[in-house]
């Protein structure tokens, strides 16, 4: 398995995986997430892949077939009134094909992103997990992540 930056040729496969992620969220929160939708269009993905502030990584097999991805965003609160001036790498989305889960692809992607963040001089690596996604929460806790903050809601 090879972890590398995503390329334009990966877009069709990434689109398939985006649909899988959306379905996980739809099943957990159908009041918020549409069935069969995707977070990005192919055109939006093409723009993201050229933006160094939003690196995207893929795990690919020996045939260069994408098995999973990690969308990241560099965040910095320079000059903020209350937040310190640190660089953060935020994992916006991490997905492994549902038929391949349990084979340590997600762990390899996470570790590669973590090393990238360290090599980029980041202070921390952050992400959000929907409370309805218990398997993702368990995976990230196993990777050593700890809760940073909690989002709360009331349905009106």
C-alpha cells in the first residue's frame, strides 16, 4: 500500500468514497444529511487538489487503486484575540472503502497525515466526529486522539 497526495486521476474513486461517507452520516442523522449525496463535486475536488492549504492524501494498492482518503486543512489563528498563534492540521474527512475496513488502511492513512502535520511544523492534529458514528469514534480513540471540545444541540 502506498500513501500519497491525491491526483486528478483519483477523483472518480474519491467521489465513490464520498458517497459512502455521506451514507454513513445519512443513516445516523437523516434529518441533516441527504441520502446518496457527496460533499464535493468533481470540479470542487479538482480545485481542492491544487490547494496546498488543503492537502488530500490517498491510500492506494499495488495497482494504484484508491482504497481510502484523508482530506486535510491547515488552520492558523494568527492575530486572534484569544487563541494562540499555532498551526493546526485539521482532518476534514477520512474514509476507507467500507468493503476494506479492518485492514489497517485507516490507521496507515492517519499515521501518514500525522507525520505530515509534524513535518509541517503543526502544533496539533484535530478532527470532528459525529456522535452517531460510534465506529469512527472508537477508531480515533484507538489512534490516541482525545476529545478537545463537545458540540451540543437541541432539535426545535
